C-alpha cells in the first residue's frame, strides 16, 4: 500500500516536507539573532514582588476574632472566672510574670534548650540520614526501627531518663534528641527517595564519586524533603522539651515554660496556666514565621516550585 | 577509532534480548545518527556506550576517559543557576575555581546564552535549557558526545534552530557525536552517517551516508529521508502479526 512517504521516494518530490531538512539559518550571526529572538519570546517577563498585606492582615484578623469569642464566652458566665479566665486576666498575668522576671527566664531557658537540642539533633541526624539513604543494606536494617521511633511519643522516655540521669539537663536533652533525630532522619530519607533518578545518572555521567554524589547532588536535591524533616524535627523537639519540663521539675533543671505551666497547675492558678500555654504556642509560631517560613519560601521560589501554591 | 562495537548484545534478566549482535565503528570527529523505532534499544545502546549499563555479550571499545552525555530532558539541577550547572560539571572534572568561572562563561557564550548565566532552569525556555545542557556536556571535555533524543520534546521552530546550532558547535569543537533519534528528518539533517537499528532485537540493519550536498539541497535530502523512512517502516511492519 503506497503511502505519502513511499510515493515521495518514487517521484523524488519534496513538496511535503514539514520540517527543515537543510540548514535553515544563514551563518552564525543570523543564528544568534534568531535564538535571541526566540529566547525572549519564550521567557516570562520578570514579575516584581510586592508586599502582600493580606498575609499579615488575615492571620491578625483571625486572632482578633478568636479573642472576641473567648471574651464573649467568659462574659456569659457559664463557668467560674477562676476556672476560665478571660483574655484581660491573662494579659494582666503576663504583666505580672514579666515584672517578676519569670516570663523572660522561662522563655529564655526553654528556647535556648530547644534550639541547642535541635541543632545537636540536626548535626547527628543529617549524616546518619544520608548514610541510611545511600546505603541500601543499612537502610533495610535500621529503616523500620527509625520509623518506629518516630511514632513512639518521646515523653515515654522521660521516666527512663529521670532514672538514668536524674533531674538534670541531660534528661531534658535526651528526650529532645529521641524526639527530633528520628523525624529529621525520616524527612531526609523521604527527600532522597523523591529525587528524580535522572539526577543520579547525570552525576554518574559527570564523573561524581560516591561522596561527591552524596554531598553535591543527593543532599541539595533532597533539600525540600529535608527541610520538611527539619520542621517536623523542630516541632518534635519543642514538644518533647515541654513534656520533659512539665514532668521533670526540680533538681538542677532550670525554670522553663513547661515548669511555669506545672507551677500554675500546682498553685491552681488558671491565668498562669493559660499564659504558659500561649507562650509555648507563640514561640512555635514565631520560629515558623521567622525561621522556617522564609527559608522554605526562598528554597521553593529558587526552584520554581512556588507558582500556583496557596502559600 | 573512538567507538567500536563488536557483536554487542544486551538482555535484561531472562527476557528476549534487547540488543543482539550489534556491530558498528565510529571514527574520530564523526557525527553518527542512530535511528530506530520506539523500543529498538537505541537508548540502551547509548547507555552501554556511556558506561551506565553493562552489555551481556560482545565487546565494545570506547575512549578510556568515558563519554559526555546529553539526555532527552535537560536534567539541569534546579537548585543551581545555568552557570553553576556548567561549573558543577567542570568541578567534578577537577577544574580549579578561578578557571571554572571563565570556562563556564565561554561555554555559555558558545551556545549563545551569554546573558542567561544567572538564571535558574525554571526561568529558561525548553530550548534554552537544552542549550545549557549541551554546554554542560561540552564542559565534560570528552572527545565522545552521546545524545539521547535531546530535541524530541522541543517545538519545531526551536528544534530547527538547535539543529543548526549543534552542527555549528560540532564543527567548532571537533567532537565525535552519536545522536539517537526516532525522527528520520532529524537523522538526515544532522548525521554524516545514519545507522538504522531494527527492533526486538536491536541490530544495525542498514546505513546511509549523508553528504554535504544533502545539507543544502532540500530535494536530495527529501529523497534520502523518503528512502530511509520506507526502510524503517518495512522494519516496523515486520512486527505486525
């Protein structure tokens, strides 16, 4: 059955050629100009970044609405005021704690411990995670254990830690490590799993050694997943820290936010309890807004992954 | 001879061979188009030449320093700028820091992207990305350049221009190029020699020489394209049962 291409051979005609079969540009300069024209046609014009006020106003409005509801509920008087204090009572307690210097001490102690514990966890978890992700037998052996550790609430380690280390900072850090390290390792491993296989092929073709592959290709490629792991690792270390501080009070353990919360409970002072809870929450939100948010946004924007997201 | 393939065979596991008894010789500075229908093992053959896969039988001779490779999608690293992508190839080759910058800029200039060095891959068009990938593979500084359907995903206008561009760069740099494609026109446009690979198993069944006249005479090129297409279709028809 003769088709178009076959008849082309027989008649030797060239009328139906759809793509250029011969040189289509006249010399290097012409080619350079054509390419430059096409490049500018196919590239987006750079968009200018503006401050988007809705990012600040909307969350602000949400908080105001919640506080109004809180105040309304308290004003209706279903419960005794000392059991459910209103926003104004809690604000007064903040002022009190500030004047006593307790607020500053508690935030500083906890934040410092949380950050130090988190940074040490990162330093331990990163090489271990990279090793597990790159060496299959190790991953098979330890992968399930590490996933399991992530599921185990790190508070479960508090009694053991108190028996081993007593009421010292070591107890607090031990619990923080067991909370943060597994989730950072898992984040890094899942980040590595999502790397397009082609990146490794490119690395091989470019002649990367095992170490170069791990540090210059795998680690940067896995950065979005790794960052997710870091965020979760921070959340876990902050939670574990609070749990440890609430349970382990006294000894040489300093006065942190968890201790403040526990003190409020002992004194049956609901305003102190509420103030401590709000401070724990505020520190978490501030770290997200000031540290992880900007890093993540920058990372995604640089890789062109931000378009169309609701961030 | 940069590349000699002797009775090369490849099978995955216990399945039917993908490549069987492939014989070819590619001379220094030659531009060879490797043509075949889908599933004929062209990419496998290229991967074997690149050392990404091992053959199961036969022998092959490739340059001892390996080959540069260009993939179908640009496969640029999204966390690096265009220049940094090229610099990474230079760095993995062991080029010093000061020279890297100079050499990367020269390579960008060679692919006519002098002004786009600081852009990130997602800010570049498909054609620009492929040119950065070409510059990166040239940064490897290997005599042999293997290309796996590098222009298959581009629009026709861009592809025509990149054909001119690749021909120009090939002439300027004197590389030996093996170019895999399933596009007969592309094979005729670029190759000095077109090798047709049969499908299942892949084997070199026919080869054509493309002369300098074919580059300028559209009639002659069209005739050759028709002839190769007819032979390719014959090969495809064999599989209709």
